[in-house]
C-alpha cells in the first residue's frame, strides 16, 4: 500500500512534513512505501534497492553538498602540480592546456549527468562499459575505475606524508608518516554515505583553498622561494613559452588531466543526490570554482617562483611559510584521501551487495563487507604510496594511465551511444565530430603520457627508495 495514502507517520511527523534528512524528503510519494512490518517508511531506488528509515540513506545529498563534493574530488592533489606544469610548458602554452582540458572534462562531466538521466540504473562507469561493450566492457572499466581511485588514494597518502614531514621538519621516518596517512584514510573513509562525508568536504575544500591562497600571498611578498639560492639578488625566471622534450611536455599535460580527473567520481556523487535534476547546477558551480582557482593559483605562484617552484607547490614558500601552508592544507589532504578511499570502496561494496537487502540493512554481512572494502583499498593504496614515493611523477602517471581513460574516451562513446540514431543535421555532425575528437585525444594522451611519466619517474632526482625513511619534502635541506 502506498505510504502517502496510508497516512503513515514517523516520529510524530506526517508525510506532508517531509522530515529533513529522512527519505520523506528524498523521495516523491510515488516511490515511498511501508516496510514489511508496516512500521517504517522505505523507498525503492534503481541502484540501492529498498532504502529504509533506520538504515543508511544513500540518496540524501543536496545540490550544494553535491557541488562541494565535486570540488573536493578535484581541488586537492592536482592543483599542487599546476605551477610546476607551467614551468615545463611555459606560461602561455600551460594556461592553454589547463583551460582546454578543463573544457573537455566539463563536457565529459555534463555527459555523465545526461547519461544517468537516460539510464537511471547506471551507478558507475562499469555500468556504462556494459551498455557500450557488453560484459567484457563492464569488467574492464570496473578494474580501471578501482585502480584509478586506489592510485589516487595512494597519491593522497603520499601528500599527507609530505605534509607531516614539512610541518615537523622531518620529525619521523617517512615510512611512518605514510602508515599514519593510511590509518587516517581507512578510519574516515569508512564513513558510509556521501551525505555524511559532505560536511568534511566543506572543511577540506576550505583548508586547501586557504593553504594555496596563503601560498600565493607568501610567494608574492617574500624575497625568494624556498628552493632559490639563499644569497645574491633573486629575480623570477618565469618564461612565456617553454621548450620541453616530448616526454616532459606530455607528462606535464598528464598532470593537468589529473588535476581535472574528478570525473569518474561524478557517477557515484550523482547517484546519491536527493534531486538528480539539480546535477547541472552543481556541476556549473563546481567547474567555475575549480577553473578560476587553477588559473589564478598557477599563474601567480609560477610568476613569482619561476623555475624554483616546487611540486607539490606548497613547498615553494620560505621555510616558515612552507610549514604554515602545509599545516593549513593538511585537513584538505586528509579529506581528499578519505574521499578517494570511500569512492573505490563504495563501488566494490555496492557491486558485491547489489540486489541484496544487506546493502541497506545494517546486518553483520553489511558491516563486514563495507569495512573489508575500505581496509582492502587502504592497504593497496598504502603499498603504492610507499613503492612510488615521488609526488609529481606519480600524479602524472595516474593522469596518463587512468585519468584519460576515465575522463575522455568513455564520455565520447556515451554521447555516440545515446545520439547515434538521432536526426543527422549540422549540430549532430558537429557534436559527433567533437565526441570522436575527445576519444582520439584521450588515447593520444594516455599512450604518450604513460611513456613520458615512466621516463620522468626513472630520471627524477627526488626519487627515494620504497619504504624509505628519507625526507620527501626537502624540509631538512630547507631548514639548514
């Protein structure tokens, strides 16, 4: 029986009241019903099945919370590599790459919203793979999606370790700091719903933005960046056009892809929206904030630091401000890492328990599966962070090997899948050509960027041994 017609009440509030935070507010009356016992309200979702009062509500993120989750999946690790990318490519070409890749990924993010509207049962990019290429496509994209977020979580843990090293002036073995980052990522990443995580995303976004704005002011007013010679007069040697090798240039482009590579998380964020029709509004707000931040921070920091810019960029200020900036950024780096752990674990969790009441009922199997997923993701991410302890090249490798495959090729194919049989007019041919361009550009960046990143990791001077105690923040050198 329909719960609205039955006049069912919850905690003294009738259905017309739509108690905030409950599934009254999340679902229309047509999608609500009483539970089997007739005592609780439940609702049926295309992805999560029956969502009940008293269990986790996976459909309760508002449009503003959605926007901040989108922002936090992007502004974090990626922005810290942009000034170094401008140094490689030069100010002019670097800004062009930042803006063009931003425009392509914005289109990709928009396609996610329209595709989910057309196919409500799509939860992740693996569901897209199934529609496009059958079971083989589903399994392929499932593996790539999980590996992407595991690698990104590893980069997040490495960022936390660098931050702790900088704040403490290498107060402990780096391997210990990476382990601490992994423990934090597991504990906070095990929060069950994005609605509950969204307030942490506010904290994280505020933290990282405050840190990079502080860095921007610091490099503008200080005598010289931290990596510059300590004697003699300093003048920034920024350049309008760089002359990098192919490997360096394509690796730099891959770092920009990584900076915009929150795209695959948008599937899951959209799936937990209270009102999916607000997706585009959230997306526009997100991309506007991210785009302005990337351009302003990249230009100002590189202009004042020149070739002495650090990667991560927070190390570019003087000794004291370097510690201050990393201290301000630490909550943001923690939130980024917990989000990456959460997203990968949530995908595995939903896939394992989908079409089972254990997905939404707080049973032993529910909790054992969820904590096993977060623990497994954390352990593998920790191994990656310890085995590849160089921030810039790791970011570039993730952007090239996984970022393009998550942000470019599938979205072009998704547009073609939904629009192939539409009337062929000038607009159709223009959009089809753009979709094909996005697919081809993705393959070019993926192949070339992976090669360039591998060469970069091999040749980097900052590389330390796996599970090393060596300082990965250059704090000891800076403090001397």
